[in-house]
């Protein structure tokens, strides 16, 4: 694998064919979702990322100050932050969220307690708790494909080169060059929220992208109330081992809650 893999998304080359969206679903065996026409603000469909849609092409129609109507095609997906709010706030013991040596952020279904804390604190509103599997799910940056030397599914299927894959430092150099071709161009993800492995060329700046200008951790709802369910056994590749890990995670979480009650300290992770 690359030392610091990253993905560069350039909407100036995107035709919104959504091949990346389909490839993500196919590779990760994600179910189709029932949607409605104009469910979102534009032609974006579904309206947002979910436990069954890990990558979404967001389609925005914007009228510029000079009167021109332009399309903004940006990807909604996990940004694989360098300093992930989801990881810092995960209350499971051991934590269900991990950022590996390559900077890829993943959720371990065997340790996730489906509390929804990551859902609440993510500044990009990406992780979603699956009602079917009772675990939080999101883009894995195809770490399984990367480990075998293959490209992420979205990158491999893009027909226009709008999605590039490589070392983060190299892609930052390329992305800044492309963004610099526009008066208000900006490369998003270099420093925002501490930086991320997903970089976006924004030709008209952050204002028309739908991304937070200064992403920061959001406030979560408080003490987790969800509990694990045996339905997690339906996850592909799961089985007795994952179920055993889930039980161990619940035991540790229950023990932590007991210690917190006895000590009288605030159980909410900061």
C-alpha cells in the first residue's frame, strides 16, 4: 500500500455519470435504496449518504454573480480525517473506530455498539447506523482493495479521470495547480478539519460546495442508548468470531458505565 494514500476529486472533469457511486455499491455489496424523484435539493439521488450508500455524487445548480448557471458535482463520502472526531468520541471499549498507519479510518463491526456518537459528531454527517445490521457504516476507502495493490473501486471505474489516487503530498501538488486555474479556486481537505485523505478541487471556492468552511466536531446527543443486536451476524464475512467480539465489546462498555456511575464523573466523551 501507499504510505499516505489519498483521493483527489476534480468536479471540473466530472460528468455526474455516477459510475463511482454504482461501483462503490457493487464492490461493497450495498443494497439499493428506495428513492423519490427530486428527493434532495437537485438531481442528487439518494438525498444523502447512508448505511447503504457510502459514496454519493452531489449535484448542485448555482447561479454565479455574473448570471451564469453552473453545475457543481462534488462527492459526499467519508473524508478519512487526519484528526477524526468520530474516533476521538467513540465510547466503545476498545474503540470501534480506528485510523491505521496509512491514515484510513474504518469502523470495526465486531466492536461497534451502534450508539450513534460518530453519526452526531462527524462534521460531514457521514457515518450512519444501519438498522439492518445495528452497526455504524461508512466508506472504507476500499482498504481491502488497496491491501492487494488495486485501486479503490470509485477511482478505477471513473471514465473521465475526475477521481485520482496516489500519495497525499503528490495529489495536493496536483490539486493546488488545478484549483489555481480559477480565480476563487480552492483545494479542500489540505487543512480543513486538520486535513483529510479526500481532497476536493473547488473551482468556485467553498461557498458553492456544500462543505463546511471550518469543519469541526459537532455535539453528540449524550449517553449512548442503543444496544447490539444479533442481526449483525448478517454482515458478509461475519460469524461466530464477530459475534464473540461484539459480546466482549458490550461487556467492556457495561463495565465502563458501572465505573463512571460509581465515580460520579461525566460519561460523555469530550
